[in-house]
C-alpha cells in the first residue's frame, strides 16, 4: 500500500488562527466549508488571484491537525479564471469527489478530501446563501456518508414514537454496526475506513424505502427507522442489509475489503410508557446479542 505510510516527521500540534485564513468582507468570494473533520462548519474564504495552502504545518494558511494530513498537503489556487486544487506530493493523496487528483479545477459543490477532512467548495456569487444552506445540512446530515446524522435521527425517533402511539401504528427500528471495524482501520488505515463507511451507506440506502430514516449514529454504527413496519418485516429488512453488506465489494486503492454487519431489531410494543430512548436501547441491546452469538446475523 504505497500511500499508507505516514510522514516521518512528528505531527505538529496546531490551532486554527483566524487571522491566517483569508476572508472576504463582501461575503461573495468563493469559499471552502469544513463538512467533516476538525472545526466542522468553518468557512475559509478564497480571494481571486490568491492561493491557500493546506497542511499539517502551523505555517500553512489552513492548518489541519491530523496525522493523515501531510505537512504541506495541497494548495487551492486561482489560475486561468478557475480555482484549482493542486496536490503537493502528499502521502495520502488529495481527492475531489472521491477521485485521486494532482491538479483539478473545482466546481460549485465539489468535495475536496484532505486526509480525513472533507471540504466543500462553494463558488462565488451566492456564497452567503449557499453557506447557510450548508450549515443547515450539517445539522441534518452526516458529512462523511451523506445520510442523516445522529442528532436528526434521535429527534425524528422521538416524533415517530409519539405519532405511532397516537395513531396506533407500527414502528420498528434496526441498529447495526460493522463487525470488527477496528481491524479494518488497523489493517488498511483510517482513510480506508472512512471510504468503506461511505460505500456502505450508499449500498444500503439504495435498498430502503423513501419513508425509511437511515442515519449514522456512531463511528461505525447505523440505524434505520421503519415507520408502519412490524417486527417480522423489520427482521427481513435487517437480513437484506446484512446480506447486501456481506455480498458487496468494498474497495479502497484497488484493495478489496470484506465486511459484515450485526443487526439488532426492535418494534414499538404495547407499553404506552415506552420512550424513544428505551426503544433504541432495546434495538441496541439486540445488536450486541447478535455480536455475542457470532456476528454477521440479525437478532430480534
């Protein structure tokens, strides 16, 4: 794995210095928004004719304190009427929309991955509106996988439990996580781990209904809320997810990474006092029963 080794020099511990980051008083310059990683939601303005260097060094315009980021990792530069992302010979590479690049023009909405940090590029013209929309997205969606985040999921779970009780409707919940995920990170690296989390979310999302709520609720833990679905059907959905993951081809740097998941299922019962928190705890408990029983299975 040619890009797995880390820089030889010791990581420099840095803190962001707002004065070191170019900013526009007019609010209409292009910018980068941190959508995954340290300083989530931070906006870094880009001024035409200038450049912005990103890396682990404290002297970089935008320092990122992560060991997966090289000391001088990448540069964003205005050239020939376009913004370019240029890799500076980094160890782990620079990605635009999950594609490894050395020099790439970036367009509005492109995602730039530097180590384990993901930045979203917003074109000039309507940056203020786009920025506020992006902040709203960060409150709702997970920056790495693009599915709902933990905060949104638990708020929705509270509402759905109340609604299901009020109208006497079925409601089921699946909680699942990747088996032995630590070994994936230890063997292939955390960047590979991030990549397979994104792939898993994409694979699973394509097999769910529009009304199902699919979220990342922990590092490698996911949940699916299934409105108007009884326990037996929820178990069938859980088995479908388990089978999809087991059969899918997860790839990073042309290396195939096999994965399995364990799934816990629970449904809202007859107890009118059961809370959303208690329902989640039951599903989570069954997830751990599935792991104790040997992993790669559904437990209800």
